[in-house]
């Protein structure tokens, strides 16, 4: 059962419960006013409740059933299209790897490398899109994975843009159970911010203690007046920075859905972000 249908059934049940309460109140008023006996009260109540439920069923089904069918068809089409998009990208990647063995000309090697790079980017976008769509229309299964592997993946991604900033990661041999793709995404966002808002020759320190993941950077601290709005969509403390201010909003959304407590603590030396994993991670 998809989420929209489930939400509709819940809403419909609440509506029916409200109707039942209103019927009971109205019936009690009629009995009190006209002096009907107990048996008459029960009989009238049952008749009105049954009538209300039947009326609600026949009125709501024709209105919502076409929407459910349309939504299910759209979900199926998106899944099938997404699957088909993966095939040509994977084919290009496989053939590029085969051609690489036979090409000796330097110009052609550079062209082939550009093809491989573009194909890898397409596959990354495909995986990201697949995850986002699956998150919306399906249930994301949790899995065990290495926290230090996730962190090291993020560090590798930012090697070319971190410049003079040094990244110290002391997290070792930590296995957690969560939504792996989603967790990778929030670590990417937090590390990206730690680099973006740091200063030249700054430091980023990543540690794990007492079920809490900490990411500290020596850059500009967040103004205390902004701590209440820092997780809002499109928020940027410094408008000169590039991007749309979505990073921390994405992080907060994931943490809320997975019962992960997130705190931002400005210090004299920089900014400390803590993720308490004791509840959300099994």
C-alpha cells in the first residue's frame, strides 16, 4: 500500500470517527429533547452511523480511486523509465573500458577519458535519482555499513577542492545500521559545509564517542541568533557563498526521519556539529 493511499485511509477513518461523534451528540440531543427511551436511542444511533459510513464510502471512492490509479501508474512508469536509463549508461561505460585497451593515440585517450568521466557522472546522477524516487514511493531498507568507510568516501570526494584545509578523521571500525545512501548524503553535506566555511590552512576534525559523531571546523562560527533558523530551507548566513542553502535542511530532514539528534555548537575556535546516533542507529 503506497503512502498516499495509506494517508487517505487514515484521514477517512478520522472523518468517519468525527461523523460518529456528531451523530451521537445529535442523537443525545434528540433523545433529551423528545424523551425517547434507551432502546430507541440505540436504534436511531446505529441507523445513523451505518448510513453515514455507507454515504461516506460511496461519495469518496469515485472521487479518489482514479487518483490512486493515476498515482500508481505514474510510479510504475517512473521506475521502468529509470531502469531503462541505466542500461545505455552502463553500456557506454563497459565499451569505453574495452576500447581503452586498444587505443594508443594520446588525443583519443583524452577523448575516451572524457567519455568515461561523463558516463561516471551520469551513473552517479542515476543512483542519486533512483534513491530519491525510492525514498518517496517505497520504503528504504536499513543495512549495516562501516561509518569510517562513509566518512572516507566523503573525504575522497573533496580532495580536489579542500585546498589548504586539512581533514583529520579518527573514526575507526564503527559499524552502524541505517539508510546507507541517505547517511552518505548527510556526511557529504556536513563535510562540504565544514570546508566551505573554513579559512585558509583551517582544520576539520571528525571523531566518534559515546554514540555521537562530531564534526568540528575552525572556520567562522554561526551567529547565535541564526541557530534557530540554520536548518531552514534556503538559509545562508553569508549570501556571498555559492549554492542554494539546501545542505543543512537536507541533513535535518534525514535526522528527523531517522531519530538522529543534531546539534550545532559555536565555539571560540570554530563550529562543532554533533550527531547523536543512539536512537536512530541500531
